[in-house]
């Protein structure tokens, strides 16, 4: 009888130890939490973008059912942001490049720390947000003439209206440091990062070998989302001179499948003295974040 009692006591003690150990192990290893099926966009620190449904998550990683890819695990420390989206609507990235048309810019701002490079057929340029609503840029050609620096200040008024002001200044470098130019401008943008229209005005001054010239400029530019990955982009340069007006018109399209890169193609036409002339040199450029 005593031996049987001791056996029962030993079994009870062992059962308690097992249950206690199991409880401690469960607390030490966080379990995945099931998530409601809401479509989301997950952006990693390197700006790789995943669109799909987050199935489970814990403090270390998420399990995501990615469109056209399947289920993948993403470590939490590699994730920059998670944004819920409407599953009934198309989503496309590329908003970082919406601050720029072909040549001109607008009042929309880059987020702090965002930066991108643009490779045109004539040369490269880079732009980086260095503070809230302040962007610095550097532009040149493949032969390093001219070298132009830029600064832009953005003033968001509300979700659908922004103001901007900036300055471009440059020199011809090895082709003549005394050959310089500067352009001060202001812009007003109606719309958001998907669809917008911008009217800009400014004043340009140039000096070549001691001879100077100046002129007021204006621009009308636009961007409209045509489909999931394509946008229609239009840009212009209008030189306002007494007795005559000359306008460079650039219509085109932009293709962007993710917010890390985009390709842009356009044609050019010149309107002067009431006559229009097509310029047989197309525009093409490649955007890339870094």
C-alpha cells in the first residue's frame, strides 16, 4: 500500500515537472499569430516589394502569400514598412519617381532618406532627400559638361496640393569655369503621387565668355496612371521672350513595376513662331533607387 502511494506521488511530481517545463518552453518560443486576410504591401530595407497576404507573424518573421510567388518567410529586421491596400484595386509602386517628369520637377516631396539615380541617354543624375522636404541633386553629361547642382524645397499643403521652390546652378567645368548659369523656379502641383498636374515658373540667367543673357521660363507638366504599371507623362519648357514664345513639348510614357526602378520613353516637338517641328531624337531614361 505504501509503495503504491509512493509510485502515485512520484508520477504526480513527474507530471507537474513536465507540464511546467512545457509551459516555460512555450513562453520562450513565440508562436505564430494567425492574421486576418488583408492584402498588404511589404517593403524591405533594400526596397524590394512584396504584394500579397500576410498569413502569420511573430516578433521574428512573417509568413506571406505573395502574388505570383507563393508563401515565403520574411525576417522582421529586413522589413522597412507594411501597408494595407484595397484588394479590389490594382497597386503599383514607383511613387518615389513621381516627383519628377522628363526634365522638370514638381511640389511633391521625397520621404526623408529616399534617393534615386536617373540615367538619361546624355548623362546621369542623382537626387536625395537630406531633410524634411529638402532634396539635393547633381546632374551632368557623360562628358562632364556642364555640372549642375540643384536644391528643391517642398511645401505640402494637403493631400492633393503641394508647392515647391528650387534653384539649379552650374558651370561648364573643363570647357570653361567662367561659363555659368542659374535657374530659380517655383511650382504648384494639383494632385497626388499617382495623378497630378504642375504649373511652374522661373527665371534663367546664362553667361558665356562674359556675354550674359536671361529669360523668364514656364512649364506645364502632368502625370496620369493609365494602368497598373504604365503612366502617361507630359512635360514642357516654354521660353517667354518679348515678341516671341518658344516651347519644347515632351509627351511620353513611364513603365514601373516596383518602387525601385522605372523606365521612361518620350518624343519631342518644338513650337516656335506659330510653327511646330518634330525633333527626331527620342527621350529615354532609367530610374533606379539606391
